[in-house]
């Protein structure tokens, strides 16, 4: 039974003109329900269906989190989530550390602080990077990993695995 879904951010939940969330220049301004723009005109757009997907997963009682290779300070990923009003991720891991280790850290935080009993078998990890997928699969035996581009064509397809 899936209890937790961990998402990458860039090119998994959203796409950004010319780069990654860490390259956005504040201030950020919301320009639509699922879009924002930075001070240099770079646009961030949630992929279609992402907001609905996140709401469906939450309604099912599934915890959501993020493991994103982005700069922590300033944390532009969290700023984007806040502006887009989807900042309900549990213990997001946003840094340049090893994603497999971030997944392990995340599970430890959830199990210790929220009193959960989540094992790798209860987790789906979604990313667009084959290297990150391989790393997480290697360090977290039993986890379901979904690569956008080969396992699924878009993030909303994860509902088939729930």
C-alpha cells in the first residue's frame, strides 16, 4: 500500500524557461493559477493535471514530499510552491545531496516525527533524471521508482501505481 509519494520538482512537477528553480531571480510573481514569472521574465508552469493529482493523492491520505536537486539558500523551490499555493509537502528535501540519501532521511523524519511506519515498499519516487532514479533504486531497495520519459510519460500517470 502506497503511503508516500516523493516528487522531483524541475521537469517533474513543472517546467521553467531556461533552467531550474535555483536560477529564478526574485521577486517571483504569480501570473495565473499554475504559472509564475521571475524578475527576468523566466516563466515557471506546472504541468497539466499536477494540481489535481496532488489533491487526489492528499484526499486518499497519501503523504507528499519533494526531493529536489536545487539550492537550499535561497530556497526557490519552496518559494515557488508557496506562491503557487501548493506548499503542503512533508519535510521537503531540497539540496544538492544524494537523492537516495535524501529519501532515506525523509523516511526517518516522517517515521520519527509523525509516528508513521513507512517502509520503502510504501513509497513511490518520481523523477525525470535516470541518474537520480538509479541512485534512489540502489539505495532504497523495495521502493517504486518511476522515470518520466520511460516508465511514465507524464507525472499524472502515477495514479496507476496507487
